[in-house]
């Protein structure tokens, strides 16, 4: 089997990411019930108590799904960059550092990561994925510093179902707009890396 053409890979990667997002991630998120506000306090009836508990579980499940999808997107994007780096026979192809791989691929394609927060969004996606994977630790501390908006202790739409003292990493909130931001960044990266005619650099997402 011949080696893949590096010029064709960015477009293939972009299309694969878009299909994954639209057919699996977006479909999954839209299928979940999410309540804008959760009700607390003493319930007047058992039925009201059970309804409130069900709403808490709904929102907790949606957040768990969003975190799992972030992990999926980050893993696919990282694997794509690794494949492209090997196809290019780049000297950074063997690196295990996501940041080094991202900067190497961006440099190879002439992509300015600082423009439109492209690099920041991709790094946030990967760091969030690490928090989902490993829990509390350096990645969690880094993400809290760089993206405190992903933690909202005053939120009225989330209740941590884990018993005992709160675990910082478990308070991480990933919402559908965050997933949209991540897919836009990943597909934009490959659009900017695409040397073929009619490259697409903006993901055409439309809220349903």
C-alpha cells in the first residue's frame, strides 16, 4: 500500500471530524434532555421530589456526555495530526506532546495559532480531555487558571451527584457551545492546512 498523499489528508481529516460531530456528537447531545434550571429545597410531594431528582440526573448525564465527547474529539484530532506529521516525514512526528505536535503541524502549514484564538481553543479542548481522563492534577489546575468559566459554582442547572466533599475535576462543565467551539477550531485548522482548491476554513454549524 502506498503512503497517503499529505496534500489530501487535511481535507479528509476535516470531513471525518465534521461527520463524527454531526452524526454522533451533535445527534447524541440533541437527544439528551437538559433543564435550564434545577429546583432545590423541600418537595411538597413525593412526585415533585422524584421529578426534581430526574432533572438533576438529566443534566448530570448531559454534562458527562459532553465531557466524553470532548475526549473523543481531542483524541481523533491528535491522531490526525500524528498521521499527517508522519506523512510529511516531519522531524516532530514522534513527539508525545500535544502542544509540540500542534505547533509543529501549524508551522508546517503556515498557520498562525494566535489568530482568532485557534490555538487556545485547541489547547483548551486537549487540556479538558486530560482532566476528563485523569481527574484532579496539573491539567485540572492549568485549565482552572486558563478557563475558569468552565467551572461555575453558582450554576442553577447542575448538581454533582457524587457523594462527599466536591472533587474539583468533577465540577468541570462542558456544554454544547463548548463542543461547537472545539469542532470549529479543529475543522478550521485542517481547512487552513488544506493546500487544495476550495478549502473550507469555517465550519458551517447552525443551531437547530
